[in-house]
C-alpha cells in the first residue's frame, strides 16, 4: 500500500492505495464520486475523462499513486462552474445526451474545447471530440451544443 | 386535450438530463452495498473443446465455483414453438464442453475485482481442443464438428416460404443474382452489462440489480433456472447506459450471482468490462444471402428468391432464442415493395460464437442491405436512376392499408414521397454533374439510396406463432395522483436512453393537463411496476404510451367526478388544463392538488357514489391490431471514395422519415441520428472477425472501431407524419429505423462511385482494404 | 480488467531512476504518461512487479534551446509541443504532428520519450524523428550515451535501451530555412493508430533528401538517399521502397504504404 495525498474537487484527500488502483476506481470506489464512468479501461472511449492539474485526462489509465500531489476535478466539481452551466443548458436544449453514460467525459472535453479553442469551427469541434465516443446520439446534438456555446460566447465578447 | 407546448408533439427538453449532466446517474456500477464482494469469471480461451478438468487453486476453494458446485441450478433453455426448432441447453457454468471463446467456466469471488481476477488467473483449465465451427455455410453443409452433438447437425431452424417462380423467370427482362455477406458485429453500448445481487431478509427475496431492458423477463428466467417462485425475486434495472438489444437477455452471469449471494450470505457484484464484452459477446448482424431478383424492362420487380443464413452462435439466448432473426428474414425481405412472386429459405445455424441477440433493427438491417443492393444492380443494368426503380416498385399511398406478399399489414404511409423528397434533398442532378466533372484529388463520387419499412409494437398473434418464452400481449400502467397533486406513473418497460421519463409525462400532460414537471415515472423495477415484456422492438411509445394515456383517462374521469360534486356541475362541463380543473366558460377552477387533497384528507366532501378506487388505477392497453405499426424512412448518401486507400468519406447524408404522430420530435430525431451512427458503423467500420480456431480478433476498441464524431457526418432530416390508424395518438415505433438503412445507402453510394471501374462490393463493412483490393483486382 | 499488483516508486532524479530499474531488472518497468503502458497493465499484457514513475523528474520535463537544435526532455508531453509551450525546431512540423496524435486527453499525459521508448511502429514520433535525423540521449549506470535515432529504434517494440537504461532526452536539429518536409498518414478513423505512414524531407542546405515509411511491422524504414524518389515518385520506385520496408507479402498494405509515401512527397512544403 502507498500513501497518497492529493486535491480532489478542491478538497485535500489522504488515502492508502494499492498502486495498481487506477484513478477512476479510486474516485468511484473510495470517494464515492461515481460520476466518472468506465467504458473500456484501455484509454479509447473517453467516458472516464476528467481534469488532472487543469487538463483533461483519462482516469482509467492514470494511476492514483501517480496523482500524489496533483489536483483532480471530476464532473461533480463543475456544478457551479459558469462555462459548464452554459454547456449543461446547451446539452439539454440540443438533446446532446440520451443514456448519459458518456456525458460526464463529454462535458469535460467540451469545456476544454470552449476554453482552449474559442474559434473552433464544426470540423475542428468534431476532431477535438474524437476521443469521446457516444453510441446513442450520433454526435449531432453534442456538436450543436458546443457550437451554440462558442457562438454565444463570441457574441458576448463583442 | 392540451396543445403541443408540453404534450404530445412538443420538443420538450428532457427531465432526466438533470441528473446525467451532473454525473448523478445511478448506473449498475455505482450501486454499492455493505459487505459486497466482487466477482471475476474464468472464461473459456477456446471456441470449442471438451473440459477435462478445472483446477481450483490451492487455498481458494471457498472463492472459486464451477458447474459441479451449483447444485440445483438449471441450464438456460430458450425454446421456440416453430416446427423443427432445436433447443439448446446453456449451462450457466460450462459443463462437459465449452462452445465459444468467453463461455463462463468458473466464478471467482474476492473483496475487489482485481483480487478476483488474480484468483481467476490461477485457475487451471485443461481443455481438449475440438475443431471450431466458424463459417456458417460450412457449419451447415460440411460441418467440421457439431456444436450440439445430440442434434446431428448445426441447424437450429430451417424455414421456407415457398412459391413458384417458373413463369417470372421466363418473362424477366433482367435477372440479378448476388451473394451478399454482412459481418458479425458487437452491439457495444458505452456501458456494459452488470449485476449486483443480495438477499433481502425482511422480504425473503432475492434482489437483483441488473442493467437490463426487460426486468420482468429476467425475473421469469431466473425463476426457471433457480427453481424458485417469481415472488421470491425482485429485479431492479437502474439507469442503463445504452441497450440497443444488448441488454435484452437472461445472463448466465445473473444466475451465477443469484446463486452465489445465497451461498455466501453477502451481496455480490459483477461488472462486465470491455474486453469481456468484445471477446465473449460479439453477437449480431452476421448474415449470408444468395439472392436473385427478376424484373421487367421498366425495372418493376416480378419476384425474388433467396437462400439466407444467419449465424446464430452457440446457444439460444433467452428470451428471443435463435429462431428470431432467421425466421424474420423470410417475412421481411420483400421490404416496402410490391412483387408477384416470392420464395425464401432460411437457416439459423449454430456456430462456436456468442449467442445472437436482436441488435437495433434486427434482421431488417441485413435484408435491407441485401435487397437494396440488388435494386441498385437492377438500376445499373437498365441504366435507370436507382431512386426511379424504387418509385416503380413501392407500395403506393392509395393502397394503404396494404397486405404485402408475406402478409405484413402496412398500416399507413407514403413511401414514394419519402424517396422523392430524399432525391430532392440529396440533389441527384447536382451529384451526377459533379461526377461528370471529376474531383481534383482524384476521388470518385457516388450516390446511394435505401428505403425500408419497420414493423414495431406488434403483439400476441404475431409472436405466439414463434413459441418463444416471451409473447408481448397487453401493456399496463399504474397511475396515482398523490396527495399533493403529483402524478406517479408506473410502467414495466424501461429506459436506456430514449427518455421515457419525459415522453410519458408528455402523454400525461396531453390527457390530464398536468405539467410534466409534476409527473414522476417509476420503471425498471419488478417490485413496483406492472408486468411488461420490456423495452425492445420500438414498442414503448405505442404500448406503454397507450397504457399511460388510458390510465390518465381513467384518472381524468375520477378527478372530474370529484370536481363535478365540488363545483356542483356536470362532469361534461369540466375542462382539464394547466394542472387545473375548470368549469368551461367560467373562471371557476381548482388545481389537481386541491382535488387530491379532498380525496385523501376530506372525504366528507366527496360525492356519495365516488369510485372507492380513488385517484389510483391500473389500466391496460392493446393496440387496435396485433400486426403493429410500420414506420419507414428513405436514406440517401453521397460519398467520396479514395480508390487507392479504399477510404470512404460521407459527404452528405439525408433522411426522410415517417414515424406517424411524433410524441417528442426532438427525441425522435435523436433516435434516428443515433441509429444512423450505428448504421454507419455497420457500413464502414465495425467487424468482429474470427480466425479458423474461432478466436475473436478484435477484442479491444483499438481493433473494433466505433464511429466517432468525424466518422458520422452532419445528418439532414425531414419528416412526414402519417398517423397510424391503430394507436392511441397515431404514433408509430421508430427507435430502430436509423440503424436499418445506412449500410445499404452507403454501399449503394460506393458501388455507384465504383461502377465505372466495374467494381461492386457486396460485403459489409466496406472497409478500406475491401474496397482497395476490389479495385486492384479489377485493374490487374 | 484490473492490473496485477505492483509496487510503485517515484525517483527524484535520473540517477535514482536508473538505479531502481537496474535493481529491478525485467521485473521493473518505467512509466511516463502511461498512455501506452496503462492499457497494457489493465489488460494484464504486462505484469511488472515494480513501476518506476519518471514524470516527476524535473530534468526530464525540461527543454533546452540551443543554436542549432532543441533538446526535449523525455517527459515533455505531446500537448506541450502541440501548444507551442516548448520551442519547435521544425518551423511548425512538430506542432502539427503533435496535434494529430491520438486525442487531447492522451496528448496531455503522453510523452515524446515514452512514445520512442515504447517503439510502436504505428506511432508518429518514431517516423518523424527518423525523418528529422534526431539523436536520442540515454542514461544508464555507466553514464549517458547518444544514439542516432536510426540506431535507437531497432524493431517492433524494440529499442537499443539496455536493462536499467532510460531515455532522457531527444535532440532535434533545427530545420534550415529552405528545408521542406512532407508527412502523410492513413488512419481508419481520427486519432487511431495509422495503417501507413509516409514522410519525406528535402534539405538542400545540408544536401539531405530522406524518406521514411512507418507503421510497418518493425522499426520505421528510412531511405537515406531519397533524392531520386523525391524527384520522381513513380509507382515502381514507391513499391520497391515498400518491399524493402518488409511489406511485400500483403498487396494492399504494400500499396497503402507506397501511396502514403507518394502523398508525403507531394506535400513537401517549406
């Protein structure tokens, strides 16, 4: 067992973990943060995407022990985030989710696109979203929702 | 009835979004019970073998269980009453033989899944390899082995729809014969299966949480295999992360865990991981067609004959059985077309692969692929536009309702209009001009169409003939207006993405005027809901929707009876709107919650003859006919084919869809888009290949490619709304349609692009390798 | 799909890392971004007893910008290169390559050194760095060694690293002003590993004309003198190159690699 100390959703967490525990399992099983879903455990589907030190990462192939000293944000930490609030509203308006399983990872990636690529066009949005698979929506609503938020933010910036 | 702002017809945003957008969904893997243990299975590494021995690792006797330990547990038997159907017995843990890679051999339990896997790694399996039955044609004609020795062959079922085609063979101006293959696929919802079982001491009941589309059916199956009455079992399906048919099954894992939790006296959990999913459960879409079409010089179909084979895997899955898809092929192959003669023989064949499940669209995707490719081949021979050949053969709107050549009763619709609109949207003339101009990058442009009609919500008389363990008959809804005016609806169907919590509330709003925010849907729990065969076959909006509407009508009657007394008017003078009861032509009104308050808290004010059943009812529903509804759609695609690499880019994709009255058009669009994305996967990306030993070769998502946002284009959709005469609001089942046409539309587009090279592809998926090799062969 | 149990060590510097790996022998594996190692661990394709985490060694995260080269620490991430947060010696080529590696979440953790040390033939950096004539710096108990990239990548998942050695840096010479580069890869879907990679470099100042065929069954195949090929990329020459890269068995794969190479040459741009 290894002792780790990290920030999770802004709160300091200390725990003893088996090194083989990946970050997603640590968050889900030990901290009951079940918003992060597991879809493949080999880094392809993106369902487990969350933020580590401010950047989206796949929690299924990141080890909890490797996050000693890091700051982790899961979907649960974005309840009061203004950009995420815009995204949630857009996701509902554009029907960007059906079963909801890919949604937390999709939202983290979507927020990253909005923060990092404010001028992204549809082709770029689709490319940047490629690491998040959805089996329900055909991506139509998700892409529209992200476009809506980008367009609104541009309009407000002017 | 209330208008369309929040009721039937409204693009109402979904209520369930709230929890999913904040990561508050409760999926099976989120359920944790005190003292719960985790299970990992030892699965067969071999497709076909005799079990010599299974060695439990020393010191782990109490943690490892094999078939011999599960005394009294019956194998899974999905029967069918169809003549000649052979029953397969699927032991929940392998006994005697293993019949597919991934078959359960042993169950290991520990405090964590990782530790359970450690134990599983130590189990010693001694198997004697047997020849694997991999190719479905050889399985029937030259079997290398028998999957079920007692059968004498590898055929679950053979079916024949017979007809005499002599005359049309003679008269046909065009004869087109093709061999068409569609690959085995994996349904791949984002969430896999999962089971949590515990024994409830107070209720003396096994409680099984399972990500399932049909909790009541799982309960029945568990009862049969465990030998306990259904009352001793409660199945709860929580939030489900996608189903598409994958979760419409009684699992051996469910039975094993149910047995285990009693044995250990502790809750147990198994969560399917992606490798288990892919390697053990690729279970759909693998068809083979030898199809011949006869047409006259104007492209009118005279008749079709076909021999079709479905690779149904090693066992009949419960409840659908291995008869479903192959027998369905012969009844639906004619599609939405008219013809004079039709002959079709099918085989459902056993192989050493996972048991087949009905994946969105079921056999329709395969038959649409086979028939629509042949229609285009006819068009090429006659030098007609492919959409014109379709127009020459589709059932006409004036002929509705129409009984087709296989006695399918098409309820309503304008099939030719769907094709005309799609042709306009895709701009046939524009694409033809572009093809003539040629592309600066050398790619070849092609255009393809596909049209289908989809039977849904069909009932007893259609299914009873199949004799499977599940016959959908009536559907019920329990409704209760609570003391504070909230309407609780309980249905036995379940959501796995289609938004029933919202759409059923819209139905309630249309009948009762109650705000959808004040409607709560309870579903997925056998302890709380009326019996239902569940969510599959695009049946919920018709069946559960009809039951909800009927129950709401009854509640409306009860509410009006009470209000009539309180207002001292006649019930017919009352209007239900905006959550209130109002006396028509006046401003006298009461809220539903005030009425409820009277019933629950002030019975002294009720009419003397008030129905003592009060504000609670269970109502049943059956559609006017058992033959179901027929939604339909025409898909059209423009593609660019890179003939050097074989890569296909979809440049434009249009859909003209008719689902009758749409309860929530936004949700309908979502279903169509999602289905189309899966269809694009079927067309271009998804294949589970097997080697000669029956080893699945695409066991991670790096090999089994699911389409992402750059593979699925932006899709344009138009709607026709021809109500069904047979359902409550005229709605039709539409959930599967999107997944039916894309392989045909895209293959037709690719073949249109490659026609000048004399290349035609008749096998899906249209992988780059397949296309490029076909082009290279032609050039050589 | 859970990994086998292993111990975890987080060395503070290269010397400690090397010592831990040397002691661990083949029971130890080092880990940087874990984007390749992670899946292998979860799938139990590797079952180490010790994981040595290199990500927190400052030296490995640093970049050195000198007159004629940039030396990247092994743990510089793809997204740092993509974003231009580290210098780009190739006037934009490396940034563009990085942008098209996998997906952003992978690029945020995956490292250039990890990619090279893993030596997956279908990864981008092995082919690109061969094209650019990079030098790999390795550290072991005996000190540091330099390898020309062509000598470093030796086969399918094989490098010249000996047990106990780690890759610490990659030195990429700065591209002269008149040098042109072309790169083209064929992926079945966005972000997945390519089926074929082609690369070409035309550097008149240093008199170099190089081509590379990647995503083969072994190390990237480098054509040291590709002048004739670049001048006239006819089918015969291209197919011969593909054959020499070991692809003669499979006519589609051979054709695909030839096409990738041709398209890379067509894209030679300043």
